[in-house]
C-alpha cells in the first residue's frame, strides 16, 4: 500500500518540469488521508463489536489529528491554486466505504479486486504530483497513471498466486503451475505489449517497456520455482524490490 501511494508520486515528480514547494503540501495531504484509514477502520471494528470500547478514544484521537492535518494541507493546495486536485479524492470514497462495510462483516481479507481498486485510487498521486510540479497537459499525467495502475494491478494478481503456492506442501506440476499462474502472467505480458506499442507510437519513452520486462521475468521465474513454504514477508519484499525497480526505470525514462 505504501508503494501504491509513493511510487506513482515519484514517477509524477520525475516527469514534471521541476520540483516545487507545493509538492510538500500535496505529500502531507496524501499521507494524512492514507494514515487516516487505520483509525477509521478501527472505529468500524469497534462499531461492529470486533474490538472493545477501549480502542474508541485512541482511534478518535488519531482520526482527529490526521483529519486536521489533511484539511490544513487541502486548504494549502486550494490557496496555492490546486483546488482541482481535490477532485482526485472523490473516487476513493465509495471504495473505502465498501471496504468499511466488509470490515463490519469480517470479510475484508483476501479481496483482490478491492485491493486493485484501492491501489488505483492511491496511484492518483502520479497525476497529482505531475500537475503540482508544473507538468503541462493531461496526456502525460494520465499516461503515468495508467502505467502505474497496470503494473500495480498485475503485481497484486501475481502476489496472490504466490501466496497460494506458499500454502502447498509440495510444488504442483508444471502444467498446473502454468494454468493457475497464466492469468497473472498474461497481465504482465499485456502490460509489456501496451508499453511497447506506446513507445512505438511515441507515447512513452522506450525505457518504459524495458521496465515492464522486469515483472514479467520475475513472474516467469516464480512459475519455474514456485514459493512453496516461503514466508509471506519474503514474497512481499521480493515484490517490493521489483516494483521499486520498475518505478526507478520509469522515472529515469521521463
């Protein structure tokens, strides 16, 4: 989740003309909104009986802190002439509301589609950072957003496959591995194809499709050596390393 927030932001800054003081205000606003998720989730658990009343006051306190900081940063963006950026927060409201509903039903875990939707909202930091730092036009901003969303969504899909593999007692057959990992690998392959077509048409730099080769190769290696019995933290760290490499290459490309 932290990568989904900060990775696209780095790409947006790299593609812009310059770094401005307004970026700090945007970063504070984004972090405040991101961090507010935890106390609101805790409040939903208290309301549904999943947590005790002892968690109510700490959750309210930190929600108040993050809300105050976020509202102050939002006001700063408006004052600096970036009021249009506030509209980027709107798509996240129904998605977060649905997540909270799942929390009350103890069904929030293992929701791959919801994680992809949430990541797509967090990736809006790419166009936000691009515009805040003086980027001109919408085409580059939304291209950056699309690149980040496609990569993160494909990574989430393949991470879910890896987590299923780790629960097995022995590696499945090559045929079974290929069948179950096929959709996630196809996702990475489609991303690479789209990036290559975009580069051929002059829509993105040629280093961008090179960046998208990395997760595809990582996925192929994962199918070749499935992570049976591997700790989830190792799976997460591996995915983080690949994603950071993708972001750095895309940032260099722009």
